[in-house]
């Protein structure tokens, strides 16, 4: 293996060539990465020196990064997150400036795992670690046209004291994400089987666990909602996702069930929990009602499908009064694993994500199901200018 042909060398070349325009990275570690790649290959580690990126300045110390390093993954750099006072304006600030969407430079990539999604979309890393407290993996995955998973709350260690944020992964596809996720979840040298994943977050009330196998039988039972009963969704975004769902139905991949997918708007409950008031009576009522509705909705291993965001990527000036998190943060409150996978594009060239929500603890089952959905949808494209790896 030579520097000109190794996966890490190719990733570093793409970073050098593409990142001056995209600003996905705050730090890049070329020397360390090449050294780690050689060591991983020499030791015959399972990931064999495959390159990954980490979220933000502390990402290299995350549990997921440590597990990937132990399996022979190679961190090539730390990706951008929102800078001080720039949360809505940029959603990510790399070493050279604000992070831009690889599909349209005048739009944000989403956040807060902004650079992570851009790095994966542009092929500057095979996968990237992320974290998701309100949609911070799923929103940038949707807007950059990649796969993004928020794991079951409490499944992996998280520094977030509110309990809302969960570790996540971004990848070009669900199949690629599954490979890395299994290494993060492995126990005693063997990947964790789906049945060994905790069925509920710590302290949560009992509820039904997912029942479909690792290679799910078709058609998958699903419920579709374009607004969860409360969100104001861009009609074109909803139409793109609905067309993807119709394609899945026509292919025999999913079977639509008639179940009520309406939830209570979680905005005030999420804000109360994030602000340190989880026992606020109004927040408790909303969470209890939504937990009960989701338990009934997802019973028997049913999947919930929705748009990942109510809007397309907004400009760098911000979204105005619209909450891009409207369809994602309910599942940070409830703790369910949820993913976004590419569903198509709006007429102005913006990617749209299809959100898939599964029963608690069904993370590997969710990724397997997402892989099946991907197989029935058009293959994800590379952003303009990114070329092929």
C-alpha cells in the first residue's frame, strides 16, 4: 500500500483539494493519520485503516471515536460545528470560514454536525462521528444527501447532562454506517447482536421492542406522516418524501399501516428539559402523551416514516421563525433511534431526507431496515464538484 493509493491518502488529498471551498474541517491530522493507517494495516485490525472524521474539537475523545480507533479506523481530522454567536447564521465554522452546503454554497449544511455531513458527502471521510440533541445528525444528513443515525438515548455514553443528546454516525449509506456502528457497539471482540442492545434508555418506562430480524422480511410494516400532526412542512419537501414512500410501496419494500401518527408539539417540553426543568408539569404531560402514542404506533416493530426536516436548506442568514428541528426533536425527548436517508431533491437542487424511526434499542435493526429502503430508492449522488472517490 502506497501513499498515493491508500484510503487515508485519498481522503487527505480530497480534503486538501475540496475543503478550501467547503470549510468542513477545523483541524486535519495528515502525519498522524498516515502513521495510524500503517499501524492498523500491519496489525490486521478489522477496519484496516479506513478514514473517519470526528465532530468538533472534542470529538476525538468521544466513546465512538475511541472504539473506532481500537478497531483500526483512522481519524483524519475534526469537523466544524457552530461557532460562538453564529448558531443560526452558519451552523458550522471551519478553519477557513463558514461551512457551506456541498450542493449549494449559498445554503447551510445544517448542524450542529455540519462539517461531519459535508466531509462524508464530499468523500473526505468514509464516515464521521456526530451527536444529536435535537436533530444535529439527521438535519445535516438530510441537507447534504447522506445517511445519518441518532442512536437510542442512553445506548452510548454522552456528555449531555439533559439526556437529550445521543451519539450518532454519518455515512454515505446505511450499509456503510452499519459496518462502523457494529464496531462501536462490539463487546468482547464480537459485534453486538441486535437482541443484545438495551431495549430502553436507562430509567425509561417499559415498552415494546422491535421485532424484525437483522435482514428484515419484506414488506416492512410502516406508518407515514408528513407532519407528525403539528409541523408546518414545505409542500415540495413533503412531496419529495411522499414520492419516495410511494416508490417503496410500489416496490413491495414497505406496507403502509393505518395508525395515528399524530403527536403533541414537543417544542416547549424540549426547551424545558434542555433548560434543566425536566419535571415541569407541562413538559411531563407532553412527554407522557407522546411516549404512549409512540408505544402504540411502533408496536410489533413498525417503523415510522416522516420527512427529516420541514424545510429545505436555508441560507446562511438563518431560517427565520421556522424550526428546522420540528420533525426530529420529539425523538430526542422519547429516546427512540432515528435516521435520515436520502429521499430525492427539490426543484432547486436541495437534498431532502426521509426520517425513519424505530422502537427503542432497535438501532441495528433500524440500520438494516434503512439499508433495505435504500436498495429500493435511487442511488445517492455525489455533490457537484466532488467527483468520485
